[in-house]
């Protein structure tokens, strides 16, 4: 049997007791970039890419993060790759995000996309190791630390010995994140430490957005929900926004060319969108004629209720915003768009496909 040396790899992760260098974490960055590259050749919507980031890419990081504290430079580089992938579908790009990454890491009820803010997640994962140490769990490394270094001292208050390795010091330093045992107990569920609960504690309370019911738990298509989410944040690149930045020279609505292209005009007061929106409302016998803020708050109020009429209003609103946005873009980039009647058919079809049979009968 030959004697090996540090660092060696275990399940693809380099193991070392000292601080990991940037170069040692390159395989993690390479893994994320390799995944992104295989997906960039496919035509994915924003919602598809957001789902891939949440489920696959952040899963790779979370696995590494649960083992040791990663250099911030590595985590920031991965974050940049994910951000570019979300907004451009490419692995490298310097385009600015319409919405900051930190904001997108908020819970959906707080206006975010529920992405993991991986630097804080990494801290929460390390805090879990400290919790195991404080509880003297039956593990070899914990027993060894207690016997040789901590002895009879209190892990919450004892001075951290200088001779400890970098990794162990970081685990002990995590005690200031957990504050004390009482605070720590709120992260424990069925005798297991929840990194997720600790993560949300470290992120702090975020204010909830008023329109959260529109996008949370909606049955509309994810790609339509994503565009509506951007509209609700006022971050769609409509002409009045681009005009402010000096990107375009006129701010007229590309469809009717008679008024400025604001969110209210584009989605609700333009003759084109009014024909679509009012027909959708007629289908469920609802009448909402007001300004943008009132329409949004009315739809949000309806979205809270579970009755099928309210569910339909929510879906019709989201699909309306999405289909009007698609036609608007077709007009801007291809100089053509479908007449309102055809768009209404597409909206009704999109809603009917995602509804229960009894709900579908209400609009067909
Ligand atoms: Zn117009």
C-alpha cells in the first residue's frame, strides 16, 4: 500500500485541510461551464434556463459547498456564468442584467426567483459542521477535535487555537453566524440541521411584493410567468425605457404608432391589446378597466382565491401579457404580427391546455 499526499480527490472534490486555491476549484467552474455549453446550442426560454440554474447548476455548487468553504472568487465566477446563461443563453457575456442576481436570489413571494445566493449558502453549510461539533455528534473528526483541542472547553466561547488547520478554524468561526444554541435550534428539524433554514436566517427578512399571488403557484406556462414577472418589475425593454438610455430615437408604440410605448399602453390601452384583453375578460364575465397599478392589484386579489374563475383570470392575464409581448417583438424585429383574433385563440388554447377539464369548459 502506498502512502498518498494531500490534496487528493474524493467524488471529484479536492480534499485538503488548508484553504483551497482558486486553481484547485477550477474543476467546479469547468463542470458548470460544460453543462451551460451543452445547453446553449438548444433554444431555451428564460423560464427553461431559470429552471436549469435552480435544479442542476446550483445543485453542483451546493454539493461542493457542503464540504468546505470555497474561495469567493470561484463562487463569483460561477455566479457570472449563471447570470450570463440566464439572460443571454451563452456561457460568457458581459451584458448587464435587467434584475440583479442578489434580488433574484430572494424568495418568489419577495419578488425573486428563488436562486441560491451561493456565498451565503456556503456559510450556512459550514455552520452545519459547527452545529455537529457543538452537539458532539458521533463522528471521528468531531471526537478527535474534542479530545485533542477543545477538551473540556465550551465550543461557543473557547478561544480558537492557532495551531488548528484553516478548515477547522473556519468551522469554529462559524459560531458567530449561529449566535447561540437557542438561535441554532430554530434551524433543527427532526434532529437534523437544515442548511436551508439557516441560509434564510442569514439572508435576513425581505419584504413581500404585493403582486406575489400572480406569479406564485400560477398554472400558466412558466415562460409566460417569467415575462409577466419581468413586466411586474418594470424591466421589459419597452421603447420608453430604451429611449431614456438613448438606445432608440423614438418612443412610439410599434403596433399602433399613436402613443408612447409604456407598460400600460402596450399591454392594456393600445387598441390592439385592448381588443385582446377585453375579449379575455368577456370569456369569464369580469370587467376591469383601470390604470396599470389597479389592474395588477385586482388580478393579484383574484389570484389569492381558489375558485376556478379566479384561477382563469390569473392565467388569462399572464398569457395575455406574454402573447402581446411576443407579437410586439415580432412587429419590432420582423415587421409583422398576428391580428387580435388569432392571438386570442392562442391565449385560450394555452390556458385550456393547462386547466382541468371543468375549468376549460368555461372558456371554450
Ligand atoms: Zn399602441
